């Protein structure tokens, strides 16, 4: 199957600032925010401009075969109902929006003939220190959330993971995670962004495509490979 062109969409608390999804990290570096201050954005998150149907129609009309939307980004705020599995209510359902935006997104995609893919961060800014202190706990946190996404939204086109580059030498137990995904979503495409320092690298035999972040793809030498790996080139429309 040739998926061709996909549309990546980032939406979250940062959308209110109109400064891109890395707004917190840049403001923190400049000494202009703290985690507690940033998280107050949840108090004003209404998602009144989020229109999943218009998004899916735009994608279909412009030749995109799939959309990959952030179920959450590195800020950790979930656009889906976390159902209390994280021990907090840091999600859209418990914000003033009171909506499960991932549910709306999946339904709109299938209704418009576009495949819904999920972006999921394996690295979160506000959990960074805990990743060192309780690594297995962090992996369990990822698994619980991904399993919820696999089970609660019907058929999913695929997953895009992003953040393993923050701990390149760690044991992420990818085969266990990917095996769980294929248990619930046997046809899901699995991609894990290797970042700008490792473009085109194969991180696991279970992935379906290597990534080229913010750069043209390089020709792949597939001779001797145990399976066919596609490539996904990510070109942003902001700075």
C-alpha cells in the first residue's frame, strides 16, 4: 500500500500561544516560564477553534491520504481522555473544552476517507527527571497510554513515536510495545522518529518506515534487509 503524502498536525496547550509546539522549552531557556506557570494554559483551553471535520476534509481535498495528529506533544497534555491511568487529569476532557479531541479526529478522518495516525511522545518535559529515577515506571506509563489509544478509538492507521532520541542508549523495550500494538491493531503502521542526528536509521525490525526529520530523504540501500522499510520525510511549514 502506498500512503504517499501525509499531513502532520500539532495541537495542544501551546496552540493558544501561537508560537509553535516548542514554546515552553524556548520560554524556559529564556527564563520566562516554569512548569507550574505553563500548565495554567489548561485553565483556558477551550479548543473552540478545533474542527476535526474541516481538518479531514482539507486533507482529503488536497491529496493527503493520512493525517498524523498529536495525541499529545512533549508538554504531556493529552487530547484524549486518559481515564485516570496517569493519576492526574491533565487532558482535554478535564479542561474547559470538556471534549475528547482524539475521538472527534478519528471519526472525522474515517468519515472523509483519510487514515488517522497517532503521534505519541516518548519524552515529556515534565517527566524528564523521573525517566532517570524510575525507567521501568516511565516505560509502563507509555504502555498504559498507548494501550488505551489502541483499545478506545476503533481502527487506527498507525503510530508515530517521538522522543527515543533523548535516551539513545536506553532499553526502550520496543518489541514489547510494538507487539502490544499489533495485538490490538494488527494493520497499524509503526514509525519511531530517530531525530535529526540519526536520519534514516533502522531502530527496530518491527518498524515500517525510517524517518528523515527536516531534511530530504537519502536513497536507501535495501539489499540484504530482512524486510522492506519505507521512508517518511518530515518537512515543516513553520520555522
